[in-house]
């Protein structure tokens, strides 16, 4: 192992860190909608459904903290982040 590689391991270097934001928190709740063939957006049921299975665009709204119930922004953070 090279000196640089050893230094990276020693410092626990992470090239692509996961930001500690509400968008990545397990407590985030939101409503998902996907584009329907007739031009409308249809609500997808479930707390955080798997939106990958929808071929058409999706969007979300009503972002809330699952702990406190207050509105949040995806780029925000707090001490209860998990």
C-alpha cells in the first residue's frame, strides 16, 4: 500500500460523503406524485415509496420531520439526523 493510501485509511478519507441533511434522514416524510398518462399527477401511497419503479417523472411535496411534525427543507439539518 502506498503512503497516500495509508494516510487516507488512517484519516478515514471519504471521496463521496453523504451529506447530513433532511433529504437523507430516515425521519423525513413526504407525499410523492407521479405523472399519469392523462397529464395529471397522481399521489403515490406510502410513507416513502420506491419511486424508481415509475418510468415517468415524479415529484414530492409536504416535506415534514417524522419526529417533530414540522415542515423541513431538503438541505436543512438537525441533531436528530439518522
